[in-house]
C-alpha cells in the first residue's frame, strides 16, 4: 500500500458507522439487499484472524444468488488470504502445506464439490488442524515407512449449497445464510441488472474495483490481537438443546469478530505475562454485543429452526392460498383441499422445487395428504394453524445489551492480580515504544483516527457507560 491508500484504509476502519458502511459498499458493488447476510458473511471472513473462526454455508435454490453473495464478500478480502476451489477430493486437504490454510479463508463453490472432503472440513472446523499418518517409500532405501502430515488452522470456511437437507454434523458447525428468494428481491435484482447496462452503471462498475481495493487494504491492516469480553460472565444463551453448545460458541465468536474489526477505534491494552511477554488485546463494548444480537436473532435463530428457509417460505405461501380460498367460499379452514398443480399455478413455483419442499412439510406434519378420486392424485390439507409471525426463526434467551452497560464488569473480567501495561500506537496500528508497568488499562495516546472520530461523534467507544478516565481509575483503587 501507498501512504495514501493506508490513510484511506485507516479512515474506513475508524468510521463510527463501520458496519453500515460495509453493507452500503457491498450494495454499491452490485449485491442487492441481503443486509444481514452481507454483514454475517463479512464478519465470518474477518474472523479468520480469531482463534476459532466462523464457518458459513450459503443455502438457496439454483440461480438465487448464493454464489454472488460469496463472491462479493470474498472480493473485499485480501487475495493472499483467500484459498478458493471449485471442488476438493477426500484426501486433498490432508496433504496441503503445513501453513497453507492458517488464518485464511477456505472457499468451496458448492457443497457437492466438497462432499468427499466433508470429514476433513468438519475436523478442520472443530479441531483447528488436520493430521494424517500415511505409508510411503523411503527415497533412499525404498523401504516402506509411515509419514505424518499436518495442516494447521484455524481457517474460516465458506460453502454454498442448493441442498434442502444439509449434513447435521456440518450444519452444527456453521452459520447458515439463506438467500432471499422473494419476488421483491427478484425485482430489485432485475433493476440492478438493467442499471448496469446504462452509463451510470458503467461508472458504478468502475467504482466497484476501487471500493474492493479499499476494503482489501483495510483488512490487511487488521492485526490478530486477542479480544477480551468483559461482559462474558453476564451473557445468556438458549440451553434447551445439546447443539446450542456449538451455537453458543458461534455467538461468542461473532462478538469477537465485531470487536476485532473495530480494533482501530479502541484503545489497545497490554497484559504482561509472568514470563515478561506482552500480550496486546482489545475489549468488547456493549454496542458489539447489541450488533451481534441483531445478527444472531436471524442467522442462529434460522439454524435452530426445524424448517429450512425456503420450506418456511412455502408454508407462508400455502397459508395465504388457503386463506384466499376461505374468503372466496363459505368453508372452514380444514375443508380446503388443493392439488400440487393448483398450488403451483397459484404461487408460481416450479414443479421440482415445489415437490421437494412439499415433501418436507409432509414429513414434519405441517400438511396432511389425502388420496384424491383419480388414481394416484393427491390432495393436501394445511394442518398448521399457528402464527407464522410468532413462529418465525428467532433466538430466544439473549440478554439485552443495554443491561450490560455497567462499570463493574471490567474489573471482574480481569481479576485483582492482573499485571497490565499501557502502550501507544502509531498511525498504522502497530505497538510502539517501551512500557512501564502501571495500573491504568487505558491507552493514554489512542490512535489519531479513532480519537478524531470519537470526538466528532457523540458515541465514544473508549470507555463503557461513558466513564471518564479519572473516575474509572478511581474505582479501580
């Protein structure tokens, strides 16, 4: 990067509305709608610098835009930190270079192309490394010997799939993002496709490369610093299913990824270990948790839903169709019967797609099938009588982030005997200068960009609950 490019990247990372800026930049580069999906995918890619990165699966029907979502987000990531394949064989990941995937993004275009490597992907995500013992010939003697191969992680994994049913073992390890397949989204995509053929569209395409380069440079300035969550012991999470043990870890990593992305807006603290080693870290603030909650309600809530997103959408279409039939004729809800052809003509779905999702609704007893009067023809009855609005996927049990804005949480997270040192940072974000051991944990000279942004905005991010430095140190004794 040139000095000008570095300054622009730091300005982006210091923006007080950084997450909103990311969504709008992806929109400007041609990715229509999908605000939550864009943000979740961007944060998952950023989490490659964490100790336990997130993995995502983008799920949709064919031609719905799942690859466009993945490609747009990966275009904002440094090329040297992305490893992309169309397909991988069963043993290929085991024989990669030792550090080929470490703290990088592994993107595979279709889950079908990675089905033979599913076992390796699961191990890579849960254990953070791959090891295999293989028999080979000694080059000098020709004798057979056992050789060990190791591939180090961690790695952020990104997959796309058209499958309605996803391997449960893989599903529990990933965030599932569902592409919006509604008519409104399709119309918005059509408008954008037409705009791209106009003169303003030509200018937008030229700007897209500049925006992508800006975000790639910003990602290069992110350092893999540790993240400390002073509110961790007060967070809550749903615990009614065993699989939430993994979902809870995803939720915590999502918070860490948000804090990591904002590291240039936060003071960098330093923990001095017993060995004398200095460990830099940044802290989570309440707004990070509030942002993570908004994403978790839609993304993790969808993962815990028994209905795949498009199957739930079909259920809503059937509900509307049945209600229209009840209004047209004086009949009860349970008396409405319909065939697959009638439903296909009413909602405009293709037969293959409709047959697939109807089967899912039948298996889960949302529909009841009745044999019709003409041979093998079936008629269906809607058995679901709940409220789709209240039955929509959501993640219950999360604490309100506003309740976490209290002063005493920082002390509880560090313990009374933690030895801390303060360092200053240069404009590039690197630690500089020697340090003396002090009781203060606040960087006395925060980064100029973050300081300027905080001064311009009424929402400062340097201390929780708007505490002043003097009162904060006084509380610590």
